[in-house]
C-alpha cells in the first residue's frame, strides 16, 4: 500500500497527516477472519486513527470491515483510537448492494462516525470526513496526559517515492475536477 502525507491547518494548528493505504485485505475463504500483509500490521501499530472504506456496490468490501476492526482490537485491545466508516461510491445508487442503514449500524457497533459519499463527485465530503477524524484524533491524543500508546515507538513506514506521492496527492487535492480515485 502507498503512504500519502499532507500538512494542513485545522482549527488554527498545523497538522501532519499520513494515510497508509492498505490494499489486499480480504476474508479467508468463507470465514470471518482476514488475510492481510505484514505491512498492514505495522501500519496498525503506529496509527492514531482508522478510516474503513467500503463500496456501496460491493458487499464483500463491507463484509471485511468487521473482521478488520476485530484484528485491530487484538493489536490495540484497550486503546481509544478514533475511527471513521466511509461508504464510498454514493453516486452509484442503482448498483447499491449495501444499504445506508447497514452502514450506520456497523459504524455504531464499531464506535465510529459514518459518512456516505462519492469520492468521484464530492471531494469536499472526503475532506470533511478526514477533518472530523483529525479532530477526533486530536481530542484523544490531547487527553492522553503524555502517556504513549503501545506501538508508537515503531518507525512509521517510508514511501519508496515520496516526492511522486506528494506531487500526486497535492495535484488530486487542488484539482476539484479530478477524481479522488486517481490517487
């Protein structure tokens, strides 16, 4: 998965955001356990917040969320880590396989917030969702009283070509007409 970095100002403070895209998480056969790469486990250790994304047109992408969350809870059993559940492809309502009700129920079960959006047609919705997650992470980290969460001593992963990723992310975020899936 690719690592994307961005610095921006949120509520008057400079925020450094790193997003680790974690592809290739899948359910093992017809079970409720997941199969993922070791790189994903390393990302889980250093993450301060999680964004779970599924497509409303792909029920399998929805099904993998709960086992992935359980996997994260095994790594961080007592941590209060903010999470965001994003139902993507909201522009493809005719092809919908996952209802909004199912998404809302899952978000409530996982203890996170829920956003249904179209990354292709509404990049402002994506920005708002990430801003909310950053605010939630800021509140949690601010209430830690200086205690470090387990796993923060691990080195965050480096991208093999950070300059190219920075350029592509900046291009995608500044071009309102571009598809967010071009990342």
